[in-house]
C-alpha cells in the first residue's frame, strides 16, 4: 500500500487537491485490483468516512479519469468499473462469477496497418467467458 504522503504527491502532480477523501479513494483503488464499481468504492471507503456521499465518490472517480490517474472500463454497457492499472492490457470478464481479470496484450492494435490514416487514441480489449475458477 502506498503511503498517504506519496498519494498526496501523486494527486498534486496531476493538479488534484489531495483531500483525505480523495486520498482514501485512490488508496482503495490501488489496493484492490478487482476493478470496483462506484458502489463498491463507496461502500468500502464509507466505512472509514461515514459522511462520504456516493456523489463525492462518483465525482472523484470522474476527476481521476479526466486527469489520467485511473481508467474507466465499460465491459457491460450499463456498468462502469475503475482500474488503477494504466498499462496496455486487456480485461476478461467471467459470465459466471462476474470477476474481471487483467491479461497481457501482445500486439498493439493502435499500430496496426489496417487503421493507418486514422488517429487512434485508445485501445480496449474485452473478452467474456468463464474464468478458470468457475470452469467445472
């Protein structure tokens, strides 16, 4: 887990005022690689900050995405999840348990010759199936 000072410095470097709530939200994301939803972040950080509102969590996550501190992933159209990992990678969502797992991408599609002449800015690879823990 990162120290509060390191997180505060990281937020400040992105021109984000490092309030204690923002620090704790970022700390939660850093410590939980499960790609949490707004609700999951809210429930867990709210335990430490009972005055925290869901709107604050939502606004903070949007700010973090806007400042390129985290990424928002939308594997299902109606559900946003948040990922601390900004490296180029894909996501596998299990249809049985709902877990989302990161996997390495061996090819950067953004450099593919089929998209020459376009200005591609993001690459998202989502795969759905059944994870190794749910295969019976």
